[in-house]
């Protein structure tokens, strides 16, 4: 009796279990990371201090007022504690942004070599004169790195007397904001709440003395 010829073996289909297991592990890792750091952590920006959540809620509330002359504002969508910027006052005394805790602050970075900055300064000066007080202040920080007398002369020649003079001749404040993705060009302005958290940011100039800006900042400082 002749044995039947052996049948050729069928090639085994590659198992899908290994790729599925690997995918499951990767998804789990991503979800775990997001759970710890928030969605912002996936883009390199951790969710930050949870005490900044009210600033995000405020940003959402006043977002409809970001129109017209301040339409370019980017409202905070995730909690971000602003770096404690270090700079100097007119007397050369070291100052820090944290000294303004309890007040809403419009931080502005400017330089005399920046044409849009120079054009924007009179509006910032008027804004300080209109709303500056115990609840709000414009903190305009000059970052000229060469001639320290030039920005002072500019403010004097332009009769901008309401703004206090602050400066960082090393321009580290720009790098500090750039490190958290909030300084992409000049001028840069950031609206910060009394806890030191971001409410909104704008890259470029704005007409800060306009009705649009005044309404938005009044809403941001309302209690």
C-alpha cells in the first residue's frame, strides 16, 4: 500500500496579536502621560499649577470680548503659571513679577529697535492712566541690550509719564516667556491674573487704549 503523498504545508498567516499588544501598550502609556500632565503635556507644555484653572475659566468667560482692536488675543485654554520674570526698575532695583500678586497685570515686552513696540507704547501709557490702580497695572519691560539710556530717552521724548520704567538689559524675560511658548516676536504682551496665571497672550501690537481693550480688561479685573 502506497502512502498518500504529503500535502504541502500552508504558510502561516502572521499573527496580529503582537502588533495589537504593542499598540495597546503605547496607547496606555500615552493616556497615562496625559492623565498626569494633562493634554498640554503632549505638546511639551505641562498642565501646570491647578490653581491656574480659574484663569482659564476667566479667559473662556471674557473670550467674546476679544474682538476688534484686541481680536488677535489668544485666550488661555490650559492652566499656565507665568514664569516669575526678573527685571529692574528705574533705580536699578531688582524686581519680580510676583510682586504684583493680587493684581491683574498686562506684561509687555518692548524695545526701541522694534517699530511696532514704539507705536504701541502711547496706547499702553493711556491704558495705565485709565485703569491703573490697586486692581490693575501695565508692567512694560524694556529689553534693549545695548544703550540703557535710549529707552528712557524715548519715554521722556514721547511724554509717556504714566508707565513705570522697567528693564531687563539681558533680555532674559523674553527667553523665559519663549521657553513656555509665549514669546514669538516683538512686542509680546500677556494678561496675567492675581495668582500669576495666564489669561491671554498676544504676539504683536494692539490698540490698548481702545474701547475694545478697555472693556476686555475691565471684565478681566471685575470682582
